C-alpha cells in the first residue's frame, strides 16, 4: 500500500475533503487545500499534501475523536460561559466604544464561539481566559462593595 502513486493519494484525499465540504465542515486552510485540489489552478505539492493529511487528523475532522472531545469539553464550556457572563455583567453599563476598544468582551466572545464550534482552546487562550476571569472578578468585588 505504501507504493501508491501521488495521484491515488490525491484522489482519496479529494474524496475525503469533498465529503467534509458537503457537510459544511471545511474552513480556513483545509478549505484552501480543497480549492487547490478542486480547481488545479496551482500545483498541489507534496508539502501541501502532508500538511492536509496532518490537518485531517485533528478531532474536528474525525467523528469518533470529535464526539470524545465534545464530551470532554463540558467543563471548558462552563468556564467560558462563566467568564462571558462575568464580563457581560461588569461591562453592561459601559459605552459601545469602551466595549469595542478596552473590554475583554470581544476576546471572550471569540473564545466562546470557538469552544462552541471546535470544543477546544489552545493553552494561550486558556491562560488569557484565566487572566480575564481574575481581572473581572476583582472588578465585580469592587462593584459589590
């Protein structure tokens, strides 16, 4: 099986990407690679092939791993919702300019959207979320006094 030609690899890869595209599960880099394979406007290099195969190993493209990740993410979703509610409560009386420029609300909304979509956060996003929680928890305590 290791002696398959590159064309065979591309055919199998294209079928998998096509299936994901029909399900509406392709985005970003993977969508770009699908378009390169689909349109043939530029050569699909071995490096592109390897990166696409590696990308398909991520849980959002593997049903079994995705279901497991979704189940494991309950705690993370609760934490994100807690922080979202805290930031919303603390910044609800602030101007829209403040909310857009200085508030952590756009960051928390972005993180919340990602967790609801992918059930995953990077370590830096988790650290940032913890910083936001600690900062807004202090603000909430001051507001309660």
